[in-house]
């Protein structure tokens, strides 16, 4: 009996002799076998990776560990694919030392003031007394305005201005006695004038008023006292020259060579080197002025005078810096371009005036 190949007995498969009954399962059924899903790639882990059942390390795949992992986060990323670091920034250019003010404007204003002072000194002396009185009134206005703005201290300006101008004139006409009387009357006027307002703050207002009367007009009166001597214009000019030279020497030497602070809590810009410059310049100028400008003066007296001027001018500058630091301001005003206010120019002149008057009186007399 003939049989087709697909009707062959169960024991005769296509590939060989009879092996017994075929095992049951889908592989031997008539329908095709189901497709199976591929196994996922098992990723590696850093520093040793996964291990198989025999302790051998598994192969390292090249793909990321998670689907949302970016290639740059992979620890085995080639160095060539990384972004190079930015180049280092070039060093900042070294800034030049700045003088801190408009030097051209300061020189121009200084020369203008010097011309007015010299002209009034040698053309008509009472005109110079008027210049002092105007400077005193403007200085009082600046000082009282800053006190009211920054500290709510209301020092009465009207009696201060009238009494201050009268103090300067009295010193020129009546000498030291007239200056003391005018000072006492001005202080009394401040006490009475303030009584027209409520009593709150009376003590601090009148205290500030009396201080202002002494600090500005009374000290300025010593300049008028110098003018009463026979060589009065030369004495006043010596006083001005030495003070200006002291300030200039301190500024020039301190700006160029200053490294060690003189009083950093009061005036950070002042240095010990600047003080040395002030003393050196003032002593040299003092020797020349006493030798060639003051009647019966000697060069060695000028050295002493210059040393004293440098000390008093520096202390005066520090004193006003202390006031401005307490008030929280840089300048007392803006009237003089490159300088600030009038009080910013009187700071070293005011305490120096009685020092110069006293030393000149001791060296060559008051006549």
C-alpha cells in the first residue's frame, strides 16, 4: 500500500529513523510556532559591572542605562566628545591712580580766589576784611544747613551770620578784646533767638550754635588781627602760603607715595607719607617767608612756623573730616567746583590762623 510522505507513520520522521512517539508540544503541532520577543540588552555597570551565575563579568553594552539618559551623562563617554572648558579670562587692566577730584577746576578756582585775596590785601585792606566776613557767613550757612539736613539740629543762622561778621570787623578795629566781646554777644544772641521756638531740642540747637560761632567766625578773626600789624599784608600772605603749601605737599606726596594710613577711621585718604610731605614743604616755605617777607624775621623761625602750620592744618583737616563723617557727607557744599564748599577750604585755615598769629607775635611782636 502506497503512502504519501505526509501520511508516513509517526515513527518515521523526515529526518531519520523511528525514535519512538514524538513529544507533545506546539513545535510538533500542525500550526506554525509563535514568534518570541527579543531579550533586552542588559547594560553594564561602572566599576566591575554585572556578573553572571559563575562570577564572570558580563559584556558591556554601548547604549545608555535608561531610555531618557543622555549620552554626555555616560561615564564611558569618549573625551573627544566633551565640550572643552572656556579659555581663561584675560587679566583686568591695572587702573591708574585717580586724584578723586576735577584737578583742572580746582586749580582754576584756587587761582581765582588767590587773585581776589591778593588784590584786596594790597589795594585796600578793609576790602580784605569784607572778604573774610563774606567767607564766614557762607561757611556758617553751609555748616548750619548740613546740621539741619543730616541731624535735625536747628542752629539759628541769623544771629550767627550777623554776629560772625561783626566779630571779624571788631577784631580788625578793636583787636583781640573786641573779638572776645563780639563772641560773647553772639553766643547770647543765639540763646535768645532760639527761645522763639518750641523748647524741644533747645539744648542741642544752642550748643551747636555756640560751637559754630567759635569754630568759624572767632577763629577767622585772627586773620583780621594779623592784618592790623605794620606788615599785616605780608603776615596774612605768609599764613596763606604756608597753609596752602602744607596742603599741597600732603596731597602731592601722599598721592604719589602714600601707603601707610594716617587716620583711616577719620580720613582714609590721608597717609603718613603725606604728612611728611606737608611738614617738609611747609618748613621750607616758612624759612623763605620769614627770611624775606616778615620784618625782623629769621629763617630758623620759619622752620618752627612751618612745622606748626603743618600740624595745625592737618589737625584742622581731620577735625572737619570727623564732622563730615558724623554727618555722613563728603563735602560741606558745592559752591566751589573741584573743592566742594567754602568750609571745605576753610577747614585747615581756621585752626591755623591763631597758631600763626601767636608765633608771629612771639617772634617779631604784634606791631
